[in-house]
C-alpha cells in the first residue's frame, strides 16, 4: 500500500466547497478513480482545530501513483489550479509505503 497524506488549512467560508471537492466522492476522488491501483481517499476534519483537514490517498503501490501522474498529469494540474484558494495553506505530511 502506498499512501499520500496532506494537511490543509481551510477558512470557514470555504469549508463546504473544500469538503465537496476533497471528499471521497469529490472531484479529486473521481479523477484518481480513473486510474488503476487507486484504493480510495479519506477526508478528516480536526475536531480540536476547525480549520484543519487531512486527506489520505491510498494506492496499491507507488508505481500506480506514478502511472496515474503520467496518464493524467495535465488533468491533475488543471484541477489543482481550478481549486486554488480553497485552502489557505497545504502541505504534504507523508508519502510512503506500508
């Protein structure tokens, strides 16, 4: 299993749009689901800090993630640009295999 964990800071007025886009059935999950080896995405909202969210994207292995980027890189970049501004900050926390 290969996972990517991201942390986001989201203001209250953008929370609904962020949640819709980053939820398992949101546009990111729909894009990832087009590729082989995608096992799903999870979205978590921090109970102690309301502006903090985490996503966990799961892939069969790192090769499937890299294959997705090669096949869907332009769609990935386009969606990333389209959703720019939903989060005021974002950072990768972890990328690796079990």
